C-alpha cells in the first residue's frame, strides 16, 4: 500500500503561491483551504479509481473523497462542476442523499 501524503503537506515554491485577490476575503487574511480541499479531493478520487486491485487503498481513498464532499458542496463546487466519471458521480450522489 502507498503512503498517503496530503497535498497541503508539500510546500509550494514561494513564487507559485497564489495571492488573494483584493476585496473582503483578502482583507480577512483568507487562506487557500478550499483550493487544498479541491486538490486533495481530485488526488484521492484519482487514486480510488486507480486502486481497482487494492481494496484497502480504494476504500481509504473513497472515504477521504466522501469526507470532503459536504465542504465542497457547501462551497458550491458541485453547482459549477459535474463529476464526469459515472461510478464516482454515483458514489458522491449516494453519499449526499445519505444512502
């Protein structure tokens, strides 16, 4: 099984770190937690889909994907983007319905 490394544990080069846009969020010292959650969501989803032969890895990654769904839904991500992979989309929809 592969070791899990959260994307936020890998520091970005200083020049590559995005800066908040001017406005209320920047004035509050907004961080980029939402973008980290999106990056982790994508990484775990890709790993879950790739781990067809490793049940433990797949379940772990699916749990991590589903743990992020309520936050990303609250942020409006799924109002703008649709999950293209049918099985992943169904898993997220079932989770959101409480199935």
